[in-house]
C-alpha cells in the first residue's frame, strides 16, 4: 500500500479504489471505496473503458457493466463471487428485465448475491449497476 493510500485510509477509514480497466468517473466520485471490510463500487454504466462505446442491447450493456465492475474488484484481488449485494437500475424495467437477468446470470453463480432491481431514468444507457463485495483480509 502506498503512503498516500495509508494516509487516506488512516484519516477517513476508507480507501479509494481505481482501475484503469473501467470507465473513468464522470464526476466527483471514486470508482470504488474500501471501508469496514467491504468494497463499495460506484454505479457503472456500459461504456467500454478503451473506446467509450456503448453496446446496443440491454444484454450486451449488462455484460459490459459487469466487466467494468469486475475490473474494479480485481484491483483488490476480489471477484464477482465476493459480491454480497447488487443494485441494478434499468431504464425500461418491464421491457428489459428478462434479457437483463439472462445476461446477469452469466456472471454470477449460487449462492447469488442479494439484488435490488429498479426502474430508473438513465442518461442514454439502459442499465447501471453498483455492488458491495466482502473484502478479503
């Protein structure tokens, strides 16, 4: 851990987590924060971190979002199996839920994390996801 990270964690009890393999924050927030034995991620959209492109379907967008989330988890040697809570925002809840859930199911195995899925007004995307993962000692 770098001295800057040690100072940050010592002062606030939390540590920012950043991955060059996930989209950069579009505002004043961290990609992830480690605190209290858990890693909390920001809500990620489906932007490809290299090209900035957004896939067309909700299934493709869900897969890209989860790859983005997985990249932040990997910065702390965590995986999707470490996720305990998922919050999902869908622009078209009724229309897209089945396709979203099918793509989501390709990334998680039992025992599945708990999940909340809500309809939300999103900015030019179909899905946004944030997670809470247990940090390993």
